[in-house]
C-alpha cells in the first residue's frame, strides 16, 4: 500500500515538473512578444548598422533607432533550430509562405535592411540520438536509446528504439537551468507494453 502511494506521488511530481517547465517556457515566449520595453540601449561600433550574436540558445539583435542610437533585443532560439540572417532591399520586407509562417519567427533589425529568421518548428533529419533514463509506474529505472525527430521551440518528440520501443515527449531545460544544456525532462509511453512514466534524457 505504501509502495503504491510512493509511486503515485513520484508520478505526480514528474508531471508537475513537466507542467512547470511548459508554463515557464510559455511565459518567457509571451513576455518576449508583448513586452514593449524589449528594445534597450546598447553599444554598436559606428561602422555597423546592425549586429546579430547567437549564443546559448539566445539571439541578441542590435540595430539603430531613428535617432541613430544603438538598441538591442534578445530573443529565444531553440537549440534544435537554425538561425539565419536575411538581407533585403531597402523598403522591402521578408514575405514568408504559408508553411514558413509556422516554421520560423522573423525579427526586423531597426535601422537596417536585415531580418533575423529563427526556426522554431521542424523535423530533424537525421534524427538526433538521445540517451534516456525512464522511471515507470512500478518505480523501476531503465536506460534507453531514443531518436528525436520533431521539435517545437524547446519541446520535442522522440521514438525510443532500444531496448524499449516507445513514444516520448519532452522539454529542454537549458533556458531554465543553464548548466543542463543538453538535458530534457518529459514523459513516455511504451507502445508494446502499455508502460508509461517519466524520463530524463541527454542529447548525444
């Protein structure tokens, strides 16, 4: 009886941790879109109109306002996606097609003809290998090799391939706990055995 209660508590805690990570990530995205003060004073060499720096899952975009003063903004860049810098003719804007509107986020750099394109959704080919440790409903730990094939911002979907075949959903933790750069927290479900539980995985 006590063992069953402990198992239930652990599962609830794992689900709660995943929920907190999801809500925290959504809050960060919401703030980045709606905070009118995201452009702040910055330093930029007089020779340049714009500068783009990519580091640790963040993109720092620096441009110039109408007065010619340097301003910068930092936006989220999912580690599984790509960041591109697009130069267009003065007065023109990037016009993404229907699919690209879902795959990318676009940020115009003030005072220049530059647009930063950040990939936030996509298929991974080849899939990214992951080494995970699962804890099932019987409170048993087991290692597994997984292949991540889909991402959306810091969320991902993977297939467990050995020794268990399963479907996994997780979230990267690098923006919440910086030193867990390649670590994810999530849930899994075994298609063959109907087993389910929580998982911690590391990208190889």
